[in-house]
C-alpha cells in the first residue's frame, strides 16, 4: 500500500487520515480512535462500514471508491503560474465605468495563443456586458481574491446568445441547466454549441459533440471488472501514455447495462426501462479517462473502472471532442445585476461559472451572487471546485452536475441563505446530480438552504460527506428520466439542521447504498417511493448521530488510502 502523505492542505494532522490508514491495515485501537478529534467530532471507534470498505475499496457493494476524484486524480491544485497578461494592459477599467469583457477576453486569447499562463485581473470592479470565455487549455484567470476582484455582469445568456429551448420539447429554457457568464469550454466546442443554439437546433451537450455519433473507435476492450485499473485492448496503435480517451459502453435490448448501474438483481430486472425515454437518451455511458501506461495489449488508467466491462455492451475506447485541460478560474466574485428569480425552468441565464467538456480544470476562491444557476458541470470530469460560494437573491441550481459528468470534487463549498424571499413559482434544488453522472463528491459543505437534488436520470456512485444542511429545497426530475438513484450512492456525516427528510436518509430509496451518520429526519410533503421493488441491499449506520461517525469525512479518508 502506498504511504499516507500529501495531505497538509486538509489540515488533518493525523486524525481521520491516521485512523483511516490504521483501519485499512487492521491496526487501530479504541484509544486511538477516541483520542482523535476533528471539528467537534469525538469518535467511539471506527464506523464498521469503513473497516469493511477499507478491506476492499475498489469493489465494495454499497460504497464507491472516490479517493481519486478531482483535478489530476485528487492532486493539490497547481501552484500559481507566471502572469502572461494583465487585463489592465488590454484596456479593462477597474472602476466599473465601461464594459471590460472585450479586454478580458483579449487577454485570455493572448494567453491561449502563447500556450497558456495566468491572466491577472487586479483588485477592482469590472463591468462585463458579455461572457468571459476560457477556451484554451492551460489558461488560468486569476483575480486578487474573491473579496477584492469583482466582475459585475449586466446581461444574461438569452440576451447574449439567444433563446435556448430543450431538446426534450416543451417551453423550457435550457439556460436553467446550462452555460455560464464565465464559461470554461474548448473554443471549437463552444462555437459548435452556440451556433446550434442560434440555429435553434438544440444540441447534445456532452463529450462527443452536438450529436451522439461524432466519435471514432480507437480500439475494442476485453471484459474487465469494476475497480480494475488495467484493461486489455485489441490494439494500442492509437493509444499513448497521457492521452485522454472515452470508455464507451452501449446498452443491449434487455437494458442490462442500466440494470448493472442500479446494482443488478431482481429489483432492476423487474423495472420497466423502455418508456424512460430521457434516461435511455443518456446511454451509451461515456467515461473520459487519462491513460497512464501502455504495455503490449495492456492499458493502465488513471482511475479504476467505474463499471464492469462486458461484451454485450460493445465496449470500446473512442475519440472525444478535444477537452479543455489544465485551465482554471481563481480569486474573484461574479455578481449579476440583481433581478427577480425566474419562474421554474424559465431561467434567462444569469448563470455563474460553467465547466463544459473540461477535464483536469478547477475553480478556487470563487463567489457568485444573484445568479440563476451557480456552478455547472456539463459533460465535465476530473475537475475540482474548491472554496466556492453561492449567495444573493436565490438560485435555481446553486450547483449542478449533469450530462455525463464524472469524478469531480466540490469541496469547502457554501450556499448562503437568500437575501430576498423566493418569488412564487420558483424552485430551489441545492446540489444537483443527474444524467448518469457518477463518482462525484461533495465534501465539507455549509448549505444554509437547498437540498440534495438527485434529479433522476439515475446518477450512481456519488458521495456527499461532511455537510451541514438546512434542508428546505425540493428535488426535481421528470418521470421519463427514470430512477432517482443508481447503485453505490453514499451519504456520510450529514448534519440536517431542520430535521426535514427528502433525499437525506436514502436507505429506503437508493439500491446498494449507504446512509452513515445522518441526523434524524422526518418526512414532509415531497415523499418519494423507491423505484425498485424488493430488497434494496442498503446499509444504515449511526442514524441520528452524525457526531459518532468515524472517519468524519469519507473523501478525506479514502484519499488517505491511496497516497
């Protein structure tokens, strides 16, 4: 086992990490566990489920392995790079007197043309009448700190790009779940998306392009098991170390892939999938991953396989739209002009920061204010959102994760209490995940409002851990999107301040799931029933006593196992 290290940024100082590592090797005493404390926690011993998980971390039935979630497999964010462009030198005024968006975007383009570097936005207030676009890899936009650099956005995405209808029909606005006034997306992909929107040819937003068939096969893949790091392929001719590929798993006529995502067995086998048209439109499952080694016909991947690989699912590695990599946004506040929150699903697009077709990208020390939707992950993977905050008049989706987004880490996040009452007919979701998105982590959060919005579309193997939540939102998702949960969803140390249920305790809803250390909660008017019949094979531990959970943060503990 690798040694435990590289954990100073979390300040664990031997507490949860020491306990986790000791538990994994079976050498921990009750005295050690009781002596360790963090954030007011005092443990009476390691949680039994953690001991069990640590023995088989890559193939546990209920708890997913998320120890490599985020930027570069969970690495610390990169140190500050050299400044190659200062927006003041491109004509931006820091007093809000003129539109600074053209100057900021010229500076970003100049950095991209040089192969990357940091674009610095000094302290001040900068009016922006357009989208700030980061479309080149290895470009970082950095302010002087979220309390010192502010971008004041005067227009919404409907004004700037146009009306964006839903590809599923109806009169909904797709700006309710897409796009940002700071938008990290590769240049070609952004152009193809916005051209399609302007033409009212509502696009697929994911990894391959505006259509699902815009990919080419690199090689086929032999059978493998969930948790494997190495796979056998037919040919490595088009594969290289460090390259990004897309693992593509198609479903069969009996929907055995969807059944597998739900944990398998009688319940998923009895479920009727054929009329879940939105859910089936999300398949094939597409998982981007970096190759770390190629030897003969063996390929080693950056992360363990998220699912089994079986011949009936036509497994293959394919091309993907060239993603944005190594780019980030740091140290600033994006404040939209304050307008009343729109009616549900009719958002105009006063949206915050969006990551689309992005891999190994990040946000750090970013606040968004008065936005329709805060931080978006749309076909984005392996990204880290750290020290982010949503505040102001209230948001539809403070955080959303959709369209096949995987392996992302959202940590040290805050959803602040809204500053004005919610208008009638609006909706508040909270931290959203949907659309077969998997292995994402929300860690160390303070939610003064919102909920855990599993938004149907059968997201699976996601983790919410070490979060305090005033659970006053409601989840969404229509019936055609299928189940609320797939397998291996885990809620671990969740402190519910208002005692309201609603996707907090999930042992009665999610198959092959774990609810560990959730406050005691009671039902309210949004009462869900399980999508699958029979035994859900769920685990419930330390119910009503989150203070007793050890380790207190599942992601920190898992990360310690692989360092």
